[in-house]
């Protein structure tokens, strides 16, 4: 998945700070099982200027949660990263 080109949609570029985008790509790189074509991230601001990020995939099952400093996300957002074999695209769920 990660040896191919990577793209982000306009929605991601507009709404998700670049530092968070890089973190999400890094989290995909760190998956310890075979990577599914669909990676799902649910991002939610929590107390004390923190951000909870849940990363998961369906086949094989994988789930990881982390908490990081919030750098500009004000509401809950779901992001998909889809690998079509030639490249990977990061998009907001409403752009799917």
C-alpha cells in the first residue's frame, strides 16, 4: 500500500491539518498485519486540547487507538484511505 503514490482529496487538504495527515499515513505504515485495501480513521476532539484517533481495518481485523495533541480539528470526522492497487487516496467519509 505504501510503496505506491499517495493522494489526499480537497476535503482532507482543507479540513485536516497536514501534521495529522502525516500521522495517519504513518499509522498505516505501522500496521502489523496484512493491510486491507480500506483503512478507516475516526478522529474526535477530547478534553484538554487532545485528539483521539481510532484506526481500524476489517480484513484481517485490526484496531488501534492513540491520543495526540489537537492541532486544529474541532469536530468528529471519519476518514477513509483506499488503495486501488496503483495508488492510495485519503478522503473524508462524505467524499466517498
